[in-house]
C-alpha cells in the first residue's frame, strides 16, 4: 500500500472531508489518529476504519487551544512513536454577509478556527518531523482563499488565503528537513454543513453556481480526500509548497 505503516493525524476528522480523508489514508495503509471536538463522532469514524481492518486512535482536541494541540501530538507519539502525516482540515465557514456587518469578534474567531489552528498544529508537529527528517503536511484551504467565497463571508476568504501563504512559508522552512508542506483548495463540497447551506439556496442560485463549474456538479468529500492522500504519500515526494485546486474547473491558474 502507498502509505503502509505511516502514522497520520487528521484534524476536523469527525465528519465531511476530514472523516473521508481519515478513511482513505487508512485504506492505503496508514495508522490514523482522528481528532475533533465531538468524541461520539470521532468514535464512529474510528469504528468505520477498524471495521475494514485499519488502525485508528481517537484524540479529542480543540485545535484553537495550544495546550490541547500539544497534548494531541503527545498522544500520537505515545501510541505510535512517530508522526509522518499531518492533515490540517479543522475549520469552519461563516454566514454570507457584507464586510460592514462582520464584527471584529467574528473576524477574530474565524481567523482563530481556520488559520491560527493550522499554525498551532504545525508548530507542534514540526519538531517531531524535523527529528525524523521526514514528514508530509497537507493544509485544507478553500476555493474561497484562491478566489472568493460564494457560501461564506469575507473573513473566511481571508483566513483561507492565509492558509495558502502559510503553506508556502512552511514548505520553504521545513523542506530542508525532508518535510513537504502542501495545500488543497476545494470548491463547495457536499459535506453535512455545506449541504445545508446549498439546500437553503433557491434553484436559480444553485444553477448559477453550477454554471460556473465545468464539471457541472459540486464535489463529494472523497474526491478531496484522495488528492490529500496523494500529497501525503511518497508519490508526491518532490511536490512542495503547492496548492492543488480541486474544484471541477471552476478556478484555473
């Protein structure tokens, strides 16, 4: 298998892209630690991995809390002694509203959940991966960070753009230690949360959005997870500092 015996940690793994990524990594041979705040959802994801013969560790964590992030990485090290793959997927969208209606508190919270959390997790994982002289870090940005958001506000687009910039800096800083740092930028994906937003739009607006996607549909979580799994593998051993747009052709550079 492509990821045989690799140790992976996936944040925001209780549902959606994170849960799909954890399952795909496990299917490809990795031992996977799943992390989020809701233990019951994590247990369900871990059980689905174990049912298919994989190994999974449940590590509850609020990735906006530095002490909890440190404890999360320590738990993985205590269990398996390594950390080869870190997928920073945790984050949260926002309501669509004009900038004048975004409060400073909303701005700060969005930055905390979507950007600072990535910083905290990489800050905790980097010393481990540097000692190993090996690592794969994949940060989940967004179409919003590459262009703009159709389903969230300006603070979300800004935070996700920050993820792309931070990815590049970390790729340059950690590359000499054998650590590749990349990101993915999905367009709207039919996760549970996005599905509710999608269904709240009227048919005319949904068709307008789909008209801008050459493939004519929104993505499924597994379609993002397989790209993340590629970046986490040795097949991507010379890929560093890139952002892969997974958006059906709706944004091309």
